[in-house]
C-alpha cells in the first residue's frame, strides 16, 4: 500500500483519471474531488462568541495545571475549535511555538516530534523555550507517534512555514483564519483516509479481527475529546487481538515450512548451477593463497544443503568439516559425502544449529572457518543469518576464526522499465479486450524478484546497509537508511531495485572504526547504521569467475589440492586472496537476481533531479522468515538540492509498504 503525506496540499489525482480502483493510480488514501465528498455539508458552526467551530479540533499544547481526565488518570488538555487558537493559548502561557519553530529551523517532521514530545513528557513553557534544536528527540522517529487520543489533532496538521512572519493572536483576521481552516480541513480529510488505510492494513497483517463497531475510526473521533474516546486495548488503536500473530497460530510453523522448502532437489540444482555463486565460494576455498585458512583446520558449514561447500573444503585439505542442515536434504548430503570418499573428513549433522549444543559441545570455540551460503533474495529474506551468527558466537575460535563470506553490502537504485511494468501491473488492463482491475489488487504491495537489464537502472546507486559479519550483533538485521538517488536521464521512474555485493576476505576485515581519545580511529566490534559505509572494502568484482580461475576445480571425488611449499606457497608475499561477487544487473545473472519495488504511481523525473527518502527494513510480524519494507520518498528538481531551504514549501512525500516473501 502507499499513502502521501503533504503539509500544504491535499492529495490530488489528475482530473482526467478514472476512479476504477486500479493499483496503477494513487492508493485509496488519495483524495479525489469526484469521490462522494459533499463539501457543502461541511458547515461552519459558531459558538456564542462567533469563534469558528469547524471539524479541525485541536488540543492545548500544555496540560491544564492540576487537571485530570475523567478517569482520574493522566493530564487534562483544553480543546479548541482550530489550531490557531491553540497556538494563541500557548503564547499566552509564555511559549510562542511559531517563533520557536522558526528560530530553531525545524522541519515538518521535527515539529510533529516536538508537539508530541511536549504533550507526552508534560514539558513546561520554560522548558520548551530553552530548547536549542539539537535535542535527540527531534530526530527520534518514535516521537512521530501521537499521544493516544491526539492522532487527528490540529497542531499535527498545521503548516508552520505558512505562519512564519504572521502574528498569532486572538485578533487574527477571521477571513484569513477561515481560509486557512478550509485548507486544513481538506488536508485532514486526506490524512484521515491515509490513516484508516494504513490502520486496516496493519490489523490485517497482525491477524486481528475486523474493527468492532463500538470502537471509533479516525472519522468517528472527530469532535470528541480524548477522555470521551474509547481507549485502545491492543497494539493497534481500536483493535483487540483475538490471537497471537499469524506465525504463532496452531498449524503455522515458519521454520518447518522453510526447511521443507529445501528438501527437494530442484532448489539445490538451481543454486549449484549459479556459477557466480558456486565458483566464488570455490575460488576462495580452493585458492592456494588461502590454504593456510583451511588445510589441516576445522571447518563448519551452516546450512550445508547438498554438501557442495563442505566437499570443496575437504578437497582443500580441511582436517574436519562439520556440515549442518535442518532439512531432509541432510540425509542426501551424508550420502554424497560417502559416495565421494570424504566420509572420514566431513561429518553431517541434521538439525537446527541452535538446538545442537550438546551434540556439538566438543567444537565450542574450536572452529577455524565458518562457511555458509545464507543469503536470500534482497539479501535478508529467509532470515537465516541469525543461525550463522549463533554458530559464530558459540563455535568459532574467538582469536583466529574467520567467516566466509565476511561482508555483504545492500544497494538501492531507481529503475525505468515499461516492459516489466506491463508484465506485472498493466497486463490486467486489457486481457483480450477485457478489463480485470481487481486482479491488480495487492500487486504493488509485493517485492518482485527480477533479472533487470543494466539500462533499466536510471539513477545513481546508493549503498544502504553494510554487514561486517565478523562483528555483527547476533540478531536479524533491521535498519533504516536514508538515500538520495540522482536521476541520470529524463524519464519515468517505475520503482526501485535493490541487490547485494558479497566479499570473502582472508582475515574477515575491515571492521567498523570509531574514534577513541588518544588512539584516533580504531577498529571496533559494532553494528553499522543504515547508510553508513564500511571503509576499506575493495571494489566488488563485476567480471564473472569462470572455472579456469579456480585451481583444483578440475579434481574428482576425494582428490585433494596439492600442498604448496616454500617460495611457491608464499604467492608473491600476498597473505590470502580476497574474492567478491555482485548480484546486480551490471554483472552476470545470479539466482538471487534483483529485488524490485514497483511504485503505484510512476514519477516523472528530469535529468539531475533527486529522489530523496528513507528505506525501512524489518522482520515481518506475521512470518518470521519474511520481511516488511517501507520506502519513503519525494522528488526534488535539479535546482532544489537534497535539503529543503528555509522558507521553502514542504512538498508531498510518498510512503509505500511492501512484503518480501
């Protein structure tokens, strides 16, 4: 799904668009003047003093001194018919919020965080006046969540840019106030529609019942005070969970389903036939320059599948290889090992590595090389990485052990591909003369795995997440990364594409660096933030590896690579060989291909314009092996630059949600 957030305009469709529910138009959260919205019914109600009582209810910025809600809990806030009067109330209490926003040069999201923080923390006017604009909460996205009961509050809808230079007083011109209120009403309607769309989507994803009639939606709460609203009893406002998330329901076992999917032969043939993947592993393992890492050493292969990587390690002269897989393919891996004469070297263990502590106790802290092909589509799909990190922390030698691969990097770029757009979305617009719009429902909420042509990439490529696996925290990685993609041609943008690059370094370095007083920059064990680039990685190899590049690939069955001695083993003084490969469209196609996120509404972009935003990647709450992705983006023309200038209007920002599954 997608929705648009704008602080100074309602959500418009083109006047000529037909509202047919197609996913190629704006989402249901868009506002259409042809929708069944009779603005004539929105009459202005006046109180005895003639103050405007339109629907944009606003609560005071500061709680009433000593006031309590009807239940006797929580502060009591005064309500006003519009945000202008709420700002005047704050000013009379000694806090000119308009002036503060202007002096601190806060952007729209920072203003929302500030308002929510003031109410949530109960700040006083003096505390607000003392703010410097560098407080952490101003950039903390958790502060974007409104105080319960204040979701539709007028101060959260107000465009403070338009108030700069204006005096917010009780004597504000009624005509200008009414005009502004009319604009805010339109924005509020669009925001409510977006909120309800998002709310229903999340409720569906969490496996909750439909919203009970007794619990109000955003529209039902208009004009009601926080105390009179029905309190939320579940994780989503207005919904009570009737069961655990879908992944925990009886009969739903994400792990069993996942491991069963690897029990068939087809998927292993597909992976082994991916020469980029298989030959990259083989080159690192069999390289004479890396013999010191494997020959005579103990190796662990997590997720061994058919056993191909374990057999490569045995061929490279490993003393022992512990091959682990929880799928039934482990039984065939054991047969493959025996058939090729490596039964005395490779030990196949069936089970989840997290559940084999007792059986593998003797290897604790003694593994020299941990090899695994854990990467999924969009790198993190299938969420296998935590199993590898568990094995790293328990079995890898803490002083000398290394991982293969050692590093991964996720990237993002904008794409233009009419052929793909037609294949995935527009196909249903004309099926032998028939229109089948309903078949497009949900198509733009899924990430697709596609093999893109290089010419489909029409922007710069941004690195969004680096994973130094030797020091990464034991968890399923989640991140938020900013991005700024410069369009390299004037074209129509149809979506975003992501792929990953992978490195095998002989020492599992580089690691992240931090500044320490007296030492300068030093390597440390820490996670990288989204968008933070790891320094020191060599350029990723785009030219594909061929069999001629892999010494020992021509050997058969239980033959072992001949050991190199003396000067010949020194490999010209190089201590180890780094191997890398890309899954991007500029290299040879891999079975991972690229993850594609199609937009509901294409973007018309000029050469030099920038698509700026954030990508949010999280583990799905409904299936522990899947991912939820949010892409927030806006288009800035060539002359605007990445940052909004002071006084510049805040443009529309789109948000689209995707499932990677």
